[in-house]
């Protein structure tokens, strides 16, 4: 049995209201999202592996991409917050 592809996590920085709107949009399509103040992690599920990366609004900075589970990505991006 093949191992499923890992999640693709996008670590974002931007205005909280815009991150919150993105969170709602991506939750509608089944992606896992967590926003903490000016930071967010939006994770594509394994079944979406290989998808083209989203185009983020100009006010959003992509701070990194990782391929771990969502909780680990949040811990790495948010630190001990």
C-alpha cells in the first residue's frame, strides 16, 4: 500500500482580517486552516498533492511551505504562542 502524500502547508503573514477571510474561503473547500494574530497556516489535504500553489493577495506574505501535518506546521510557524 503506498504511503499517502503529506499535507502541503502554506505559512502566511498578513492583516488578521484578510487572513480570517482566507481561512473561511479555504475551509469551504476542505483545507485545514488556523489563524493566530498576523500569522496563518493553510494546509492542503494529501489528496490535493501536486496542486498549483494558490495566488495570495498582495497584502499577504508567503513565509514558507512545508510538508508535515497541520499541527506541526502551526507549532513551527506560531512558536509557543
